[in-house]
């Protein structure tokens, strides 16, 4: 079993942030990221892009783990 690298940890943390944000949106119609950084500001968009890229990265890592 391999240890998590720094990029693995960053992807995991960003995906958790994204998941919690979606949970807040679904439960309370509250966008925490948008509230903190401004609704669809440049920073908010970058965070959403990074969260999406992290999810894709974790999907690739997960598919590799199932082949080992």
C-alpha cells in the first residue's frame, strides 16, 4: 500500500471542501465558497475549477487502486 503524496492530500482536501459545499447548497441553499469569496468572483471560479480537477484526479487514482 502506498502513502499519500502531497498532491493526493491537496486533491483529497479540495474534494472534501467541494463535497461539504455541495451538501450545504443541497440542505440549506447556502454556498459557503461563494459567500466567503463572492458569488462567481474570479477566486470562487478558480476554487470550483480546482475542486473539479481534484475530483478527476481522485477518480484516476481510484481506478488505478482497483487494478492493483
